[in-house]
């Protein structure tokens, strides 16, 4: 597998929403509860500051994606936020690391100065290890800040990194 990342295109919507909706349906990482359909998915991915599509250059298959957008407005508009989704059967192949690294470069290119994650779920140990490896700083814990699909509340950990 040879993974590259490019900008989202409308023809990516079907594969992209399948990957995104799987994370939403799992109910363990994203705050969203409703799946995207093709119309809403295209609007959602197209409305971001950047949506990156990870694909295998050998097969052409989409294997993951990320969205990048401002975390706030005005005097805090230099802070961005991102979310990442990897095709469930391809987790563990460092696709997430490529997505995060690409998003950091893209955020800087777009003029953002800080990336902040508002809600990294405490049980998402792979993400926590990756963010630490890439130099993110943990800001603190919000006790029971995330409602898992199973109805149990879990801590979330805020992170940031200067670009």
C-alpha cells in the first residue's frame, strides 16, 4: 500500500461518508450522532477549510480522510481543529499518522498558528499515543465530557500544538 493525500473532490463523497459514518456509528470518538448522506456529506466535506483524502495509489481506494476548519472566530480564528477517520479494516497501518501530519502542514499553509483538539476521548489510546508522538500538549481533562454510544460517560482530553 502506498498512501498519498489529496484534496476532497465531489466524486469522493460515497467512499468518504462510508468511512466517516462508521466512526459516527461506532459512537466512541466523534461527537456527531447522525450519519451523513451523500448530499449532506458533500456539503459537509466541501465546507471545511480543507478536507484531505488518503488514498492508495496502487488501487485508487480511499482509505481515510480528515477535515480541517477554524476552532473559533475572530481573535481566536488562528486556532484550527481537525477530525480524522480511517477505514476500519485498515487501522494500524499508520494512515492516521499520515493524515495528522498532513493536516498540520496544511493548517500552517492556510495561516493557522495553533491546532487544538477539544474532545479526544480517553479510551482512544491510539490517538492519544499518536498525538503525544507528534508533539501535542495535553491541556487537561473534562470529566465525563463524552457520551459513548453505550450510554456511559467518559473523560475527554484537550490537546494543542503550535504550528
